[in-house]
RNA sequence: GCUGCUAUAGUGUAGUCCGGCCAAUCAUGUCGGCCUUUCACGCCGACGACUGGGGUUCGAAUCCCCAUAGCAGCACCA
């Protein structure tokens, strides 16, 4: 159908990925997925599809402060919408015993120790490249302290497990970073616990245990990759291959989960799918297809340079998908009635899709009066053509137009350079509100639009819209793009 | 500040590893034209970039150095 022979964008080869790969998407269940997540989700997905293998969804919920119980559900829904090829789901809070066991092993082989220093004191020692007193404790002592962490002898902040790294490492962030901590509150919504692994530990444990071969993630994790190397080395495990992509600046929508949540609570936003937000559900509501999101993310690729996300490029991807399928209808924004003198009743037949006649036609009965967009009535305009109907002559008495039948000839309309405009029979219309990120446009559309609920259609000469809600007293549609 | 990474048109991207085939790819965007009973789609064309300065070399977008800019990390978050 499309005449474009555009090459499918191919991602660069992944090092060591000849055979099947195992990759993962690892969101934090703190809210619905947004465009930022979509990049990691789509990139990993594309590679698994390219090489074959497994794609693990791993819910990283080891910080009870950052868990929204509802998000377990919403994240899965968003992933289903995106159409990711997830092959298995793992939730970290289910795996605490596994982490505890590995921690014990790590203490036994000398790779970690329990530190009971005051946090501020440790910070100073670290800045000074000096070992804290706990670092020299024998294994037995560490195991004993570890047991005390688990059995509630220690309270929050009184003890933590640290990975032995290089205290003289030039980057202080590398020096004996923490692996487990105690949290007395808040309670975890899914599991009873008070000793939690920190991300760097649980990620290493899971990536290794699940057999993850390649990791694509943002460059904010570069330091974590270096930290995690120490754990891999302590265990004698092999680290996966990493690719860290750059920061993606996204303008025009709200992405911060806390900001979104607060806005919804205050009534500023209607919900997680408010079209001013950058969530997957907001995009869905606006008529953006999941394939378009994935394609746009793959086009961006895995470069480590910081980029700015382009809505234009996303819309272009979406239009490629939506244009061949969207039925066409008339929507008249800001309508005015025009009684057309001298015109016999007509029945207009308009194609549902201009390049697919098989799809059929809609019929519009002209009986004398039509609705046309006010914006078309520029004083001085002598002729307009009502699309699929006939020409209309306009006589101006000052700023007041009067309309009369101007013949059926399209050629005449062309010769007169008359604009071909959308219209509606005044006796058969449906109120329609078009919502855009800037505000709402009131108008009227063809009654047949009510059969398109939930679909993306095109309002001719206006743009693509998603039919959001249909009720006896009207249609609400969301603006998608031109 | 410290540690590290990066720099191609308005935007995204290919080329950079292994210097010549790059007077730099593709997409998007903008503008113009054609087509068209939509200001859509399609087609044609135009516009538009190797951050700056040195160096190496017969030859540099590609290698080296310096400058500048941006970013990441420097949490008992992920």
C-alpha cells in the first residue's frame, strides 16, 4: 500500500550475541510506565526478537518506600499494551531468601562484611580512603552480625552489609558500597521483611541466576555496572554485556511519578491517562499505537549521547500505521448554519477511506441546510465546494453571507479555486468535542462516528483523532496528530 | 569539586573500531511543485550537519592533543 521502501531500522549487533540472548526489563513498581520506560522496554524487546531467547520482566520492589501496590498491576497492563515479548515474570520481593543466602555466601568468602558504623562516620572514612573498624572483622563475627540483622537485634540504620571493593578507588562511589540495609518502616506491601537488599546486590543475584546475557539500560547505571563488577568478581561469576544509552530529554509532558500522583490527587489531572502526561496510557488514549512507540524508540537506538525526544518523529511513525486504517469522517469545528437556496435535495456518498473503496461509503442527506466551519467564511469568499456534494456560491452583504447552489461541476470549483470543505447536513449531526493538549474544540460530526468508539479515525482536513467516548448526547474525541 | 562518558543538519540516525569508496546515509521537519472531491496519503525537488583550534598523514567526520559544551555518578533509591 505504501510506496515507501524504507529500510527497517536495524539495531547495531550486540557483542557476543550469536545465539539466544536473555534480556530483561526491570521497572520499579512505583506507577504506570511512561515514555522513559518505553525506551528500555522496546530496545531490549527488539534485541530479543532479533536474536531469539528469553525476555524477563523483573519487578524491582526492594525499596518499600518506592512501591505502589497498584503498580504491580498497572505495569503489567502497560507492558501488555506495548506488546512486549515477555517470557517470564520475576518479582524481587519473592526472592528475599535467595538474596539472604547469597549474602551469607559472600560473607563467608570474604567479599562482604557487616558494618555497624554510624553512617556519617563511614562517609568520612570513605572520603579518606580509610577502612572502617568493621572491615577487619573475621568471617565468624560477620556471620554473627548478619544473623543479628536478620533477627531484629539491630534496628534501622544500625547495621548494613557492605561489599569489599577498593578503598583507594578514585571514585568514592565505588568504595565499599552497601548491599543490604535494615528498614523498620514502612512495611512492604507484599512481604514481611526488614532486611532489604540494595539494588546493586539483588540485580547481580538475579541477572546471574536468571542467566541474563545482555543488559540495555540508561547511562545513569554506568557507575552501578562498575560497582556490580565487584560482586561478580567475588562470586567468580561472569558479568553480562552492557550497553548504556544516553539521557533522553522529553518536553511537553509530565513524567515524574510523584508529580503525576500529586497532580491527580489535587484534581489537576483527570488520571494516569490524562493527555498532558507522558504515560503509556495517556499515549494510548491519544491514539498513539504501541507499535509506533516501539518503532520510534528503535529509531532512536542505543547511542550514548544525550538526545531530545521528538514528538514529530513519534507522530510520523504513528501516522504510517494509522493512515491506512483510519476511516474518514467530517467534523465541523465551530459550526455555522448555511441555508442553501436553489439546491434540490441530494444524497452524498463519501468514501470511508480514499484509497480503499471496498471499505464502503457513508451517506449524507442534503435537504437544504448544512453546517460548515465558521473559519471558512472569510468575507469575500465567492465559492466553496462541499466535499462530495456540490458547489456553493456566496454573496456577501457586508459581513453577512448568503448561500446559493453553484452547480455540481468539480471542474468549475477547481477553476474558481474554491476550497473543498467538510460539511454536515444540519438535520443529521452529532455534537462532538475534540480535546487537545491545548484545550477543547466544540463542533459537530457525522452520527456514524459513534460506531468508531475506541478507534483512531481521521476528521478530514482536521487530523487524526481517537474516539474516546460515545454517548447519546455526543462524541468526545482526542486529538492524535495532523 | 572529584571520577568517567560523549560531541554529525531544527530533531533522530548511519558512517568513527580497521583514515581514502563521505563534495557525509536514511527518516523526520520546513518550503516549493505534482497528484487528489481532505490542509491526509503518494510522488518530485529544495533547505539543512561532521563543536572550535592545533597535530599526525600524500590524504582526517574517522587517529592524537588542547579548548569548549553537554551528560552521568559521587544515596543504607532504582
